C-alpha cells in the first residue's frame, strides 16, 4: 500500500509487522511493548487513558457515521474510548443517509439524532487516532492539517483479510441499499482489527 506521507512509508511497514506479531504474543509468547516511535497524538487536556477515535469521509452522512456507530457499539462497555466522525467536505447539520440509518437501526443502533459536521482543527486536536475511509481523505487531511498527518490511518490498514487491507471503503452515496450493505459488511470486518491495533499499541501518556 502506498501512503501519502513519504517518511512514514518505512515506519508503517515496521508498524504492520509489529501489529501482526501481537496476536501470537497474546497467546502467551511474551508481552507486547509498543515501539518508541509510535505516534500517539494525545491531547494533553484529556485523561491519559482516553482514546479519542475520529472517523473521516467526504460528506459525513454515509461511511464515517456508519463506522462511528459500529465502532461505538464495539466499545460500548468501555469508558476509555470516545468516538466521533466528520467529513472533509461536509455540510453541517445533515442527518445520516436514509440507508445508513435504516441498516444500523436493524442492528439496534439509533442514528436519529446524528448531524454531520465538517472536519476542523479542534476535532483533530482532540483526536488520538483518525481513520479515513479512503486514501483521498488521508491526502486531504495531510494537505489541510499537516501537523496531524502522523495520527491519520486508512480504516482498512489493519484489516485481517488480505483482500480488504489497504483498500478504500467504497462510497455508497447515491446508490441503492445493496451498496450500503456492502459498505457496512466491509466495515464490520475491518473495525475489530482496528480496535485490536489500538489496544495493542496504545501507550499511556505519563506526561
């Protein structure tokens, strides 16, 4: 996978190898120690144990609200996570798309109060991890907010399946329900590995 951040290409390969070894080490063959170069991006005003995860797409009505809702459901029993989403070209105050809301409602997740918002400096300052739906979104964030580039990842970057890892999440906007269901299935496969990556590599900020 080609990343738009130049100097991060080599460290990210090391990062991926480090992450892959985590599962073996969890089976009793050692304790995972995060590498010292791992970017944390931790806001000093937040509790040191808090992970603030931000999902980013284009309009913040389809993919990123879906990812936010699914990931929030994954960590619903945990107090150490805050989850949000935004768009690089969002019209503020829009509801989640009809199909996004209906598919998630069938899974017991209510998006009736959701409102889209534009990605901005404040959101990025608070975030410890930013997960973009596509390489285009990663490039847009790096261009507009270069100081935060090191905490931006592709949402599929740590997917367990080779067929999904490093691929953009397809945009269902303007398509039928089947396209939204396919996007949701992809995210359901990606997000558990993403959660495992955060938990395995998180290093508490002692500062």
